[in-house]
């Protein structure tokens, strides 16, 4: 065995021995960000389920800052967790876990608990339905077709914000052959593939693939649920996350070039805003080549932001404490609950005769308290409810 092979085996053994706590911190912080993001959706100038009469430019800017990188970060972190999970699971055990943690919440909570209130309040706000929630749930929700596929459809085949769990479930099973961990060699097919991306310049390869996907496939139709990227792009983010966290050399490159990624992202962000506010004026022909160029610019900006988040996270957040353990366990149920609670509370708050800032504060504060009360009093403590929310069951204390 040559020295290069010895180094790679040693690197892999070191990777298996160390838990990357900053991945957990980034997951928790991303969850906080998406919570505030969805609170802001009540007040931005883009279409959403329910809207305040007046919109806020500050909300627009916040949404525009978060949208390009937030959901891709969730996919990258999910892939990182898969790499760790597959070291102690068989393929069958992993598939079973995906069913329990992702599919069960989607099929039971998504279809019958999380989705219906959001559709009902959206129909109520638009004047498309008049009546109580129980009238809607009994007579309208299951009978008017699929939400999103027709103007009158109500049943949420893809339950609102839980589209992320749908894609994560599908990606996890489709790519299972890539993830299968061989305990003899200490590698998976994905980790062997990652060796090809150990050079720093290879960090930009996902930018090319995602830009092509966005320019050619676009954002309309069956390949898009939300978050500003289509399914193929999310697949690239997901696979990239797995490759990154199956190879410590790629992680070291990201850590080493975190400042370069951040500065590049900030420069591109400034140029983007100068163009949006028409400080820089230019015309772009509507051609496929121009579309690829635009998406390369936008994707590079988002990818550099992601690399900066991962790089600085690995430098400053790689520690553990009791809060992290509590918060990390709460992430999935919090994600499942958050948008429905925000919309229910927001529906009443946006009708108040007060300014946008007080409304935002009221919705965000009361939504957070409500979600955490539901989690702490019911979800966390009761095993059948933990099961529905994709959590591991608590062991009985003898």
C-alpha cells in the first residue's frame, strides 16, 4: 500500500471517529432562520397562502437574502447525516428508518393534519370558501381535486412545506446504492467517488451542474415545489453534501477557503442588488446561453454562501452542550409544525389595524411559544405522538 492510500484510510478512520457537532448547530440555526423566513412571507411582495394588505420592503430583502441558500443547506446537512447513519445501518435498516422518520409524518400528519388548515385559511382569505373549518374538511378537502394542479383543488398531495421531506425521502431511497457502507473497506461508492473531488477547484463543479439544470429545466411544472430551485438542482445539492461529508479533505478545503467563498458571495450579492435596484443597467437577450449565464451567476452566489456557512461553521461551531441535544431532537417536529402554526396565527394578526413591525413581532413570538408548548407538552413526552412526528421512541424507565 502506498503512502497516498495509507493517508486516505487514516483520513476515513478519523472521520468515523469524530462527530461533527457543527452540522447539528447549522441544522438548528437553519431551522430558526426558516421560521423567521416564513413569518416574513406574510409581509413580502410575493404570492403566498395568506398576505398582509401592506407589504414590507425589508421583508422582501430578507426573503431574497435567505431564499437562494436556505433549503439547499437543509439538503446538504441531511446528506451529511446520512453518511454518518449508514456506518451503523444496513441498507434495509436505513430504508426502514426513512419510512418511519419521513414517510409516516408525510402520509399521516401532512395529508390530514398539517396541510388542511393551510388550504382552508388560504381559501377563506381569497373568498373561495365560506364556512367553518369542519365544513371544509368534511365536504371540500377530499373532493375537489389536488391542490396546485387545479384552481379548485384542495387535497395536499404534496403537503405544503413538507415537500422537503418528500424529496428527502425519495432521494434517500433512490441513491441508497451510492450510500451503502462497506465495513470491510470502510467506504461506500459515494465516498470512493468523492476522491475525485479532493482538489480545491472541483468545489465549483456543482455550480455548473445546477446552473445547467435551472436554465434548461427551469422553475415551472412538476419538477418544482418551492425554495427557488428545481428538483434536479436539489438532487445536486444533496449529492454534493454527501460527497463533502464522506471525505475530510473536501471538508478541509471548504474550511481553508471559507473567507474566499464569503468575499466572493458578498461581491456577487452586491452586484445582484445593484442590478435589481437598476444602479447597474444592462439588457440580456432571451437565449438559452444567456439563461445559463444568469443562472451561473446566481448559483455561484448561492454556492459560495453555502461554502462560507459550512466553512465558518466547522471553525466556530464544532462543540456540544445540553441545549444542542435538546434543540437537535426538536428540529423535525418543529419543522413539521411551524408553517401551519404561523399561518393560523398570522391569519388573525394581519387583520389588526397596526403596523407591519408589531404584527411580525406578534406572529413570530406567539407562533414560537405555541410550537414549543405543543412540542414540550405533547410531542416530546408521548410515544405515539413522537412516532407520528418521526422521532425515536423514549425508553421506559424501570
